[in-house]
């Protein structure tokens, strides 16, 4: 049986890993972890909740990063031993196992490489994702629900904690809008490239003539605020309305005015929450979403001012960023970077890692 030679593949992975280590600086990460652990061990830290949250959150992120780096390095070393064993014993099963492990490690290294691109101010944070149906009638509201499921499935596969804050159901199929929170390190950095207008082309199940229908949905991603953020919202700037929750199930649904809608008068931003049972909890959640959106607006205004001062006012992102085509052929394509796959079913089942990686690389080098 031919000898298993994966030397070139291993060399490629080690080269990429070396570039990742050069950026992440493991020794500095370890030193910062030690410093934060010492700070977190001080019982007095909990006298200041904001400082305690900042320290423990940063410590968790750095430990997770270090663990990933250590795991990849260890698995690469183990793979070399496995390849040597496979060739010594000339065992087909062990060789197959080595190829499978190589593929798994390549995925891990690719993920680490992508994480080095997450260096924006708010990238390490959790995210609040809003999906709104656009033009296209029942097809659009159905598409919006398909997108919500797609992102929730993606988060589930990544073991990200999600909380649906609000859903507005359509009279026919699907949803008019939905808001959900993703509480995981770097969730905003990864999902931020999903912001924009999504387009679906398919044979409409809602059209008796079975004609091809184009529909649209918008996705908005904002960073989750932290207690250390200062987003001052004067009481005179907001209007709070309460109403009865709608939708399936729940003891409080359609029985009490527990749902809350907050309108930020200066900007016109409207947020609502009906997921929690009490009006107080829904108000707190809605305020958190509003603060997150205002934080992003503030950041965007600052960025726009910087571009204006630099003489560069052209937009970087087009309105329509991705097409999902189910007829007459099968394809999902990102129109910004031309990344595409021919399996829409898998994409709608949450397999969007490739699109996120391609989006992050495109954002870092939009001219390539």
C-alpha cells in the first residue's frame, strides 16, 4: 500500500498557524490572563459590578482564545504521530483517520485565522440581530422566518446562547420581523458581515400559478451593550407603550399588557420586546436593545465624520449583499465577494461559516 504523504498539507497548516500566532502573541495573552486572574481573585472586585463584569468577560475571552491555540498545536503534533503510525503499520483505517483529522484541524486553523480579522472596537461582543421582511408579500415574510431559523441554527451549532426578544407574526405565512440576542464572545464581529439586504428567488408556494417570485428581507446586526458603555437616554427622548403579547403559547400571551414598545423620539428608532412574562423585564430588554442600536449609530456617525475629513465618502456596502436562488437553479451567492455554494438547503440549515469567513476576509481587503 502506498505511503501516506501529507507533508505539504501539514506545512501549509503550520505556516498559517505561525501567522496566526504572530498576530495573537500567545505569551502576551498568557501574561494578561495571569493578571486578570489575580484581579478576579480579589473579593473586593465585586463591590464594583461594572469592573467585575469587564474583568471576568475579558478573562473568559482570553482563556477561550488560548485554549483554541493550545488545542490546535497539540492536535497537529498528534497528527504527525498518527501519520507515522499509519505508515509504519501500513493500515488503511489509520490512514483514513489521519486524513479526517487533517481536515478537522484545517477547519480549526481557518477559524483561528478568521478570528485574527475580528479586531474592531465592538467585535468581541455579543450581538443583537434584527430581521425584517421586505418587498414580496407572503414570500418575503416566509423568507424572513427562513433567515431567522438559519441564524438560530448557526448559533446552535456554534453553541452560542440565543434569546428571542420579539417576533411580529405576519397575517399569512412567516414573520414581519424578529429580534434576538446572541450572547457569545465575538458574536457581533462574526455576524456583523451578515448585515444588509438578502434576496430570495424561487417558485412561489403562495402563488397559484406557480410563478417564480423574488422577495427581500433585511438583516441588521448591532453590538450588545455592556454595563461599562455610556449611552445616555433622557426620559424625555423616549415614549413607552405597553400592549398585549401576540403569538403562540405562554400563560401571559394575550392576557396581560406585558409587552413593551419604546420609541426613541430624536432618531425615530422603535424597539419592542414581548418575550419575557413581566412588563418590567420586557422594558429592561427593550432598553438594552435601544442602547445597543444607539451605540452603533454613534459609532457610525464617528466613522462617517472620519471618512468625510479624509475625503472618502463612498459607501463600502451595497444594499443587496446576498442572493438565495432556488429556481431555476440552486445557488446561494454573496454579491460582495462572489463566494457561493450550490446547496441552499444546507445554508438555510445554518451552514453559513463559509459566508462569514469570506465576508470577514472581504471586509479586511475589499479590493481583492
